[in-house]
C-alpha cells in the first residue's frame, strides 16, 4: 500500500486520508497507519485542510517538499535525444534538449551514454540522490524484459536499458515512447476524465497509446498500438518497417516535411526553407512555419491530418473510445490538424459509432513524453525515496 500512497501524492498532492482510502479501496484505519509511518520517516507531511463538506475539515497530506531526491529521464526519438533532471514535485531542475543522435547510427548507444555523462558532470548531479532513470524510445519495447526488439540482438540499442543501468549504477526502466505519452495524458493531461482513450503520438512517425479502464493496454506481446503500420497508404513509399502502404508514410510529420521540401524543390516559396537553417530540429522549423502562416507548410500539415483522420476512423470502429487525443509534437499545431482529421472521420466513420467519441488536442505538447518517462520511474521506484 505504501507505494500506492506515494504514487497518489506524486500525481495529486494535497489529499486527505479519506480520499486516499477511497481511491485505493482500503479502510481509513489501514491508510492512516501507513500515513503515520511515512510521516515518522519525514517522507510526507501535513499541509493544511481540505474544503469543508459540512463537518470538520480534513487534514491534507503531501510529499515532503524538502525531499532532495530526483529523477533522470531520457526521451529518445529517431533523430534527437533529450535528458532532464526533475524533483519530486515534477519540476524540471535542469535539461538538455535536441541532442542530435540518429538511432540509425551504429554508435547511437555510445552517443546516448556520452550525452548522459556530460549532462551529469556539467550539472554536478549527485547520483546518490537519484531514485532511478527512465528511458522512452520508439520501437517494440518490452518493459518487462527491458528489451527493444526493433533491433537485432547484436545492436546495443536492443538492451540499452541494461547498458545505462550498468554505466550509472542506478535502477533503470524503459518503455515505448507512445505508451509514456499516453500515461502522461492519463495522469496530467486530456485523458484524466476518460476511462477509455486513444492517444496519438504525432512525431516523426505516428504512435498510439491505448488506455482501457484507466490502464495502458499492451497486448499479448506488449506491442499493442502499432497504429502507424496500418496499411492505408496508397503510395509505394517504403516505410521504416520495410513494408509499403503504411499509414506513417502519409500521416506523420516526416511526411509533411518531405512534401514541403519537395514543393520547395519544385519552385514553391516557403519560409520553411529559411527556418530549417535556424533550427537544429526540422520538426521545429516546420511547426514555426505553420504558426507563422506559411501556406505550403499548412497545406502539407492538412494532408497528413486527413490521412490521420482516415486511420483514426479505423480505430473508432474497432475500439469505440470515449476520447481520441492528439499528443506529441503534432499537438502544437492541432488547430490546423483538427479540421482535416474531422473531415476524414465524417467521411469514413459510421456516425452511430463515432458520435460518442470526442477529439482533443493535448496541452502537454512536446512535454508529454518527458512527463510520461518521469512517471515510469515514479511507478516503479518511488519507494526509493524512503531511507
């Protein structure tokens, strides 16, 4: 029960014992005993009173703000890695973003390890105060085994979790990036009020996190959610998985970048051509171009939105969710995407099924993966704060 109480107070500080007991389906005396024990260890503290419901105001509890422990999160995508150090109030202490590391490079793992070492040394981070390291990345990640089976066994990326754990002598956990984003939306974002949600991770590719009965659905092998490889594309463009016809080749930000660069090459003017030289990350250049109002960029974002809506229509028919949430980097331009997604949903979905599903845009944006990766550590290692 202790780990459940600590998790609850991380995600939602300031809770009275009655609320904690109700959420955990435990008796008030049993929760009170654990709360008192944690207070004795100075892990949690009293923090004011809850609003009155007619009787005596209940004392609220929260994690001790003076706790010095921290969490390291490593968020990885196909071309860039970001590292952050956060405290137990989910506040960023320090971060290093958009470190250019191509996962297709045979030395990618060494580059990631070096980046972490640099982050720790330049930030003078005391590893004795770090309760754990969380890693999120694309691919067929099995959290239980810690393996990313998108890579061959002779690749260091296959067991990057073990490499990081051995290098820094800290408990380390890994999961798929889209599942981490879905968990962030469940705990901090648009999925908080929905038991059955689908979270689309729109980035270089198109990922999916499936939330059923307030939990992540992983499937038999742990790989449920490979939305990007539904064969809906009518082009012959080769997907990163080695197949043709995958949704990803027409519905990802990579596709929008590719089409924008093609249009520029064919003589169309786009501010993207200038911005791409000012940004390390092409996605940031495209998003800024859209936000400025660049017509070429907006047109190509509209195209991927329509294809995304076509794929989402398939999901609606199969899973009939309460809510579909567009998250990840693509959420930053959700106001452009949504109308095109909705057109495709109207065209391809059966109204009787789709009318109960709402479409939302995440407010977490690019922070979603980071927040979900930190939560990985909280879920697994939060009791490490107890001395």
